[in-house]
C-alpha cells in the first residue's frame, strides 16, 4: 500500500509535531538502546528493548513528516511499512528487517521464551545505532526545525 492508501483507510492521520515531541522520542530511543545492552536482562528482553528503539526512531520519522498512526492493532506494522515513503526506497530493506524483528518481538513478548539469540541482539543493536544516526541526519537535512540539540 502507498501513503495515500493508508490515509484513505484512516490508519494514518496527518498531524503536525513539535520539536519537544521529537526530542523526547529521540531520548526514549537512546535510553532503549542503552537498556538493550544492560547486563542482567534476558536475551529476549534485550531484543525486545532494541526493537522498541527501532520502533521509536521510525516513529520519529513518521511524526517529523507530519503523520501519526491511528492507535490500533497494526500500528507497529504501519510505522515500518511507510518508512520508504519518507526515507526513500533505500530504506525498504531496513523496513522489512524491522518487520521481521516485530514478529520475533511479538513472539518473545507474548508467546514463548528463548526466541532471540545473542547474535540477533547484537545485529539489531548495531543496526538501530546506525539507524539512529541516519534519522538524526535526515532530521537535520529535511526538518532542521525539529532536530534535537546536542
């Protein structure tokens, strides 16, 4: 589906944001990335926390572009699905990767333990750290008025 389809369905809504919202979301993602590396957490919980950082950074992109998802089942899916609309087709592989992480996180959170491996956590954390930098660069380039200081 395209952006216009999501808007027509009502699952995606136009809504402007403010710099304070973006700054808070960027900080939440930073915290989640740090927490994903914390000792004492299960591998599944580390994976889920790294996933949450990816989701929050994707939300930053969506909000900075002037949209939000309707709060309903499927809003995680939609947040990743529209990333290429805002970041370009080069973001499509990452969006697909985060969709697979979404399914794994769901399984680890609601269905069973031992879903994620340490290697998957390291891979996801490294990817989300790179994504964080890319999102901050995208903000500086496309939405400097929303770019957090520091």
